[in-house]
C-alpha cells in the first residue's frame, strides 16, 4: 500500500492514529493525531514525542517481535490530565498506534469511588454512635433511667439521620433514571409556591425567619412534574431558612415570567439575607455530599444531596439552576424553566 493509500486509510479512522516507520520515525498521522500532538512529530524519531517508558517499550516489542500491546498514557492538560489507552499493533508498514481517550470513563470511575466512599462515611458516623449507645445501655447505663432516656433521644436522631440519607439516595437515583423523560402534566406553579410556603411556615417560625412570597397571586400553568417541583421548591426554601438566614431575616420567594435567550421562561427565585457563599464553593454546590459547612449542615439534618437532587430535577425539566451570592450580602437561587403562556 503506497503512502497516499495509507494516509487515506488513517484519515478514515475516528481515533487519533499514527504510523511509525521501520526506521522508527513517525511517518504518517491522521487529523485527530495531529490535533493532539501537532505536526512537529512527523518525520521525527518517536522517542522524541513520547517520553512514556511503557509506550516506548510496547512500540519496540511491536517493531522487533511483532507483538501487539496496550498501554495507558497520561497527557498533561491545562484543566485536567487526559488519559489515553494506546493500542500498539505491528503492521507491514511499521507500527500503528491508536489513541483512545478514556478520560471520561476514568472520571466516572473516580466519581463512583468517591460516591461509595462518601456514602460509607455518612452512614458510618451515625452507626458508630448507635453502636456506642447500645453498648452503654447494655452495660454501665443499664439501670440509669435518666441516661437511658437521654441516649434514646440521641439514638432516634441518629437513626432519623440515616433514614433521611437513604431516602435522599433513593430520590436521587429515581430522578437520575427519569432525567431524559420530559414531564407530561400541567401544574399550577403559583399554587404550588403558595402550598410550599404554608407547609414550611412552622420551620420558618422555629428559625424566626419570615417567608415573603411575590408573584404567585394568579394561577400559572407550566408543563412539570408536581412532586419533583415540590421537592425543588421545598429544598431551596428550607435551605434558605435553615442555613442562609439569621433570626429576624426575610426569605423572598418570587415567581415571574421573563424573556429568555430562547423565548419565554419562568424564573423562580429564592433569596436570603444570610452571610453569603464564598465564590470558591459555588461551582461545587450541586455535587453530591458537597457542603460549605459540613458540621453545621449535619447538625441541622442535611444529607449533602439536596442540591444534587435539585440540579437533576431542573435538568429533567430542561431548565437551569443559577446560584448567585456575595459574602455578607446573602444568596439567590434561581430556577429558570421553559414557559409557554396559556
């Protein structure tokens, strides 16, 4: 096969592919390979372009022993290193190297490991407390009625914490499985906001916070899942009351149609008067188990999954979640949903 035919074959492959000639120079490469490594590698010895000892060894084995191989290659990048699996194959023209980008798979695998580790950690803490109290009740506190009552209250709290965690994990799993299915029912979002405000009034009163609702006087129909939108609004308002507002503050819950870049949209915003969130944390707030103040969140019953659930529900509704905050000036969480006036 001549040079032109070989180049046409390489160009037809979707992966970055390059050919190392018998003289150990990189003789040909397709467009994805050139985009990855640049044109400077052509007609140069392959060892000048690849400093990875395992890859150089695999290329040598393919050239001298006709032995194919697969090698993991890490390429440094500005934001995050890229991981490639390189297939090294002996061919009549020399050695063919194909680079398969495994970065997304590696990232997903790391996320899975982190998720398992986080769940284990979140469950281990209350379980350890429960086992400790049970051991105490069986031993030193067996006949101590006041201690027994005190321990039972704490044990009930820890058990409820595990129950909330398992419940939120189930919610998150269910929401993720339905994320590509568009909602098919029409709901009155204004009525839903009024209902959420009423249901959270006891929580607000306990925290000495006032919830002020605006723009929800008239019915407003949108295509949405009633239960999931209830969960979104409850989570955002409850977060603002519990974590975002000092005693005597006001949480503003507002509903307003507006013109978006793709037509009409509906903005639901929850604004608190708290201390605000450092900009460093904002991009990570919707990650599973990510907390700005982990100790405070756990004390107030947070599982670290609420905003992750909100994000996936909003994605299912083809909307956007926008988080705005300034230190010392409070935060605003806005849900933007597609809206067609009826």
